[in-house]
């Protein structure tokens, strides 16, 4: 497990590596999410990486999605990523069992 400060530092470093920045609202949403998950005692490096994968594609004008605050675990983050892919590419993962 990692702590809240480490998760924020790692996210900032990862964003720097891909030349991305979060706006104030986005950064605040991520910090609140990390605090919430940290308090529950399950802030893992994999979770932090999944949140990075979600946020690195946000533009400065992108509003934080309403469901982002509910991504309080690895499973929720993975489901969110798959749902985003389904929305972006009109692909239904649940109908294609070949990826399992």
C-alpha cells in the first residue's frame, strides 16, 4: 500500500512524464478521491496507476465526470475504464468473451 502523499507525488511525476497537467478542479477531485481511499486503507499503487490512466486523457477544459468520485477501488476503476472504451468505440465487452 501507498499513502496519500506518495500517491499524489507519483501522479504528478507520471503526469510530468507525459507532459500533462490537471486543472484546479481536476486536481482537487483526484486529491479528494485519494484521501477517501487512503482513509479506507486500500490505496494501492495499481489503483493510483489506474487513476493516472483515467486522468491523463483529460483536457484542461474537461469537467470531472460525476461518477469519478465513486471510483473508490481497483474494481471500480477498471470497470470505469472498460465503460469508457465501450462509449468511445461503441464496443460491448460483455458480449465478447474472448478477452476473458
